[in-house]
C-alpha cells in the first residue's frame, strides 16, 4: 500500500497562509498529530519524506525517533515530494493573489504565479516518484510524508485524470490517503482520512 501523509500543523498552516518552500517547524499541535498518526498507521517497510522540516519532523515521529528529532535513520528524503514553490506568495494569505490570477491558475495547469511553480510541474515530478514506489508498495506498506500539492498530484496519478483536478480536492493537516498499487492500475482507497488525528483530539478532551 502507498500511504500518503500530509505533515502536521505549522504556525503558517494554523493562520491559513500559503506555505510552499518556506521551512517552519511543527507546532505542538503538529507533533500531537504526528504521534496520533504513528499510533494508528501500520509499521511501514519504507518511509519517504519531503526535504522540508515539517515533513521530516512528522516522518521522524512515524519512524520512532526521539521526541523533537528532525531526522531519523530509517527515513528516506526525496526532493520530488517537496511542496509547490509559491514564489513571492510564500507565507502570504491567499488574498495576496488577485481574483483573475486565481481563476487562471485553476484553469491552466501550466500557469506559474509570482515566480513559483506550476501545477503541471508538481504533477510531473510526483508521478515519476509514484511510479518508482509502486512495486515496493504493492508488496508492503510504503509511507510518504509530504504536502498538499504533491499528495493531490499523486491522487491524479492514481485516478488517471488531468492536472487541473487537483483544485477540486481538499486535504487537512495530518490527513492520510491510501493507494493500492498491487493491481494493473492504481486504486485510490482513501482520501483526506483524518480519523487518527480526530480520534486523538477526542481522547485528549
């Protein structure tokens, strides 16, 4: 199984800001989410992570590293799973981009806003990474800790749909997606599953 995990919360996520290549750490809530995921997910044969700190910290928790660790020996870092480059929009509210530019961005996967990266470019690199993981994931669980845009790109790969479909998805902090790669075609089994984190939040109350 290919198990895609969005990293836990950061301060920018909590404020609703666009967060691309900026590299803030997890908040305490983000660490709590990561611990809940570690308790709920199966032990993986491989753990792959984006190179950004928030993903590596989440992956380290999943790998059983010491509290607060950013890296773990069992975690592989693959730059293809890094978040979309938002260019000048990084760390800013979504309102920083005008309505017309948002409309163009949603309609044209090759559009590059504010000197960043296009949706098409993200999908190209992520689909290559998915193909390379598919055989291992068909035999055992492979966990990838990444970000909103790359995980959406992986889902478009699984569904065999166009890049523009990514705009029709929502992915929460610490959400889990599952793709079965054991058959002739990838099969999306779960999307935006926040059950492990929600269960942890209820237990904390």
